C-alpha cells in the first residue's frame, strides 16, 4: 500500500465550516453569489458627480501602466489601484465600461473636493 507524502499531526482538528472566513463586502462575493456566478467584483458609489461602478485592482493584477485622471501621474505596473466607470451613463453600461478610468485610491476619495 503506497504511503502518503504528508504526515498526519496528532491533536489537530479540522476548522468549523466558515471559520476564518471574511464577511462579504464591496468587491467580495458571499457564498450564494459565488455559487450563482454573480460578478460582485465592483461596488456602487453615489457622489455629487453621479453614480459610479468601482472595482478594486490588487497589485498582482495590475499588469500595465495607467495614467490617473485625478493627479495626472502614472500608476505603475504592480501597484494596487481602482477602476471606475459611470453607472448612470445615458448611452448604457457597455459604453460606460469602455470609458473606464484607472485611479489612485487617494485621488478617487478626494475627487469630490476638486
């Protein structure tokens, strides 16, 4: 009978289902949404300049350089940032998504004060 490569530890218990799981929030799907295949990779932001879809981009997914429209500086490859596009665009969501912009998180948060 072949042996397993990993050794079994004594006294360890398996964690309870859902233990250590982070609660669902903006940008994170809960179990039901993940099972149904609903894309919750973005949150909805209402501000004085209208409604926006906002998606957080982690550093490992940032594979290109972008220019932030808030400060005009470059968002380098490998830097976490966010992508925003209009949710109330008159031409529809597809047209608005084609016009999405990459922002520094600080520039996005200070956007209404500019």
